[in-house]
C-alpha cells in the first residue's frame, strides 16, 4: 500500500535543483502486500497485519524511526 511517501520524490524530481530528502517509514505503517484480501469489514487481512506489527513492536516502531531520521540528518554534509 502506498502511504504517500513517493509524492515528495515525484515533486522534487520536477525541480531544477531539488533539495536533499528522504522518507523514513514508521514500522507501525509497514509496507503491506496490496494483494492481500481487503474485505469490507474493519479487521480485513491488511488491517490485521498492520495491527499485528504495532501490537508486537509498540513503542519501538517510533523509536527506530526517530533514530533512522537522526542518522540521516547527522550524515548530511555541512
């Protein structure tokens, strides 16, 4: 499932001098196979996997995303 991450890249691709950019996906919103059944009720298979990730990893999903973001920023040239 595309969560909008690509929109920034597509917009920057049209600029003459695009800025540095990156997209860090939080583990609580992982890439989920879009071919999984998505029935018309709240707990379809895609939702079940997303809830499972968040339930299993809880606060670590945001912690790891924050660390990855910090690492990217720290690695930028001065």
